[in-house]
């Protein structure tokens, strides 16, 4: 089922390890308004690309997480289904993302 926003619907289904993916819309990734990615966004995209077949096989080929909750869901899947290297890389990406989060909250 294609929608007007360019995403598609994933039906509810059982995934490996008992994890459930509930029916939801998946949006194609959008670049920031200036068209450039930050270093942490680039690291996250590279991680997603490297582990898409092994850990994220249920997502579209052009899907990249946009919101903080989507990022965390993808990182948890890679951490759970990936190898030791994936686990370490997820922690590295989380450190980068937390730095950006801290900078944003410090600007108040």
C-alpha cells in the first residue's frame, strides 16, 4: 500500500527473537535543509548500510532513520542481531548522537 507521503506500510509480523514490528509507515530519508549530512548522521547511515542485510532486512533499501526514536530502534536491532563489531559500532554512533543531543540541550 503506497501512501501520498512516499512511504509504504509494513504489516504486523513476527521477527527473529520474538521482537514485533507493528504496522507502521516507513518514510524515505530526508537530508537536512542545507543538503549536507553531519558526521554523526554519516556514521549512522554507514552503519545502517553495512548491517542492512544481516540486521535490518525487514526495512526498505532506501530507509534511514530520521527521528530519535527511529534511530534508537534501528540501533537496537543492529546491536541485537549483529556481531561484536556491530555492537561496538552502535556504541560509537550512540556517543556521537549523545554529543549532538547534549549540544542542543546546552543551547537553551
